[in-house]
């Protein structure tokens, strides 16, 4: 496994590009207590960074919000993430 920091929307898109768009998506959190969550929302701050208001001085940041907890991340997922 190679640790890669995904810090931009472009890097996230590039990281997901090789997967079928219909593949289920989960967010794995807490390596010592691995849980899996659905993604619930995508938001951008400042909230008017989408161009419908005058530009803010803060750089826009896109946020992926964790949604419903699905359960524990299975062993193959924690192994693939290097958490085992």
C-alpha cells in the first residue's frame, strides 16, 4: 500500500477514475476502531464560493460529510488501508 494524501478535488477525481462509477462508496474512519460510513453531503466553504455571490477572500474548500454509519469496516478493507 502506498500512502497518498488526497488534498484537492482533482486528486480525488483522479484517485477514483479507475473505478466503475456504479461501485459503492464508503468512508472508513478511526483505524483503531474501524467504522464504515456512507457519504452524505458535499459542501463548499465559504458557502458562496460557487460563484453566485461576490468572491470572498478565503480560499474555497470542498467538504465530504460522513453520513449514516453502515457498520464496521471489514478486514479486507482495513488490510487494504494498512490499518491491520
